[in-house]
C-alpha cells in the first residue's frame, strides 16, 4: 500500500515534535548555567561601567574565643558619581573604661571623601586637622582594616584603576554553588577562597550586584564569622547631601 499525503504530513508532524523535544533542539538551545568566573566577570563589569552607585550595609562579626563569643554590627554607606565624586562612611562602637571603673561606649566614624582631585579622610580616634591623603586609593587603604574590608570591596570594583589590592575577582577555587533567595532577591552563590580564607558571595540575578558576603577567618587565639550585607542602588540618584564630607563635630 502506497503512503498517502496524510501519511507524509503525520510523519512530518511527529518528526517536528521529536526535533523540539527535550532531547532535541529545545534541549540543545537551553542555556548552560553560568560558571563562577562568568558571574564574577559580569559582576565586575557592572560596577566599573556604572554612572552612579550608592548603598547602605552592615558588617556583622562574631568573635569566637575560648572564653565565649562576642558579636558586633557596624553600619556603612557608600555614595559615588563617576568620575570623581565619592564618599564612604563606616561606624562602630568603641568601648573603654573611664578611671578603670565605668565602661563607656562611643560611636566612631571613619569617612573617606573625594571630589575632583581633593581627597579627605576623618576618623574620630585620630582627629588630625586637614587630613588629606595623596589619593583615594591611599585613603581607602587606611580605612580598610578598621572597616573590616567594607571600605575596599565596592570601591575596588567601581574604580579598579585607582583602588588597588585584592578584589572579589581574585577569588580562587571559585565554584557556582546552589543558588538561593535572599529576602526578595534571587541570587547566584559563589564559593571559594580569598587570601586563603573561605568566602561566599551572593550576587543578585539580573543586576549582578552584590547582596551579601560571608567569610570565616581563623587566627591564633580567635576565629571570626563575618557577614556583610548590602542594599545597593546602581545608576540611581546620588544627591549632593549624600556626598557631603560633614564629619561629626
């Protein structure tokens, strides 16, 4: 029996179905998951190409010692307009004993500011008048340790030619781990090591902005769990008020 035109149509229909099945073209066209390197590269490109950036965040640190644990939370803010307007402020609580009796807690501010070629820095503990570092990179370097790295992480991505040192794109043994939702945001999860310490970076899908960084560090007498969270805005309005130097009186 000779095949009819309907038989040919039926065969063609099933061939198309097979072609676009999960084992056919549709499966072949399904995008492969991004690698850790691709995510970190897209993240870096997002920051270094933006016109403006601002954030608020918190560095939460838990110190683990033989005699117990202690946790502190220190807020920070960043404001930036390309090419040369910048302000970063970090705040922490400093406790000391007055006359070796009363424990007094005081909030300290560390501010790094730049407009054009002028750079200024302020730290409550060192109130040197007219403290003007020679460059933004030098000013941020001075604030990096005090701010537990928060002064350096984002500026190093925004201005990689000015702010030197180790950055998130230098993570070694990086893998794209299981993604997760942080609050309202779906995030890529990157795990690796930075300076030989474990690090986890949470990068928002779609925007490639950093939402959280987790690190663990171990020293001779203490270990720390550090979580830095960010609420970032890219290419949004950054007002003059957000960029004022205005150290506390």
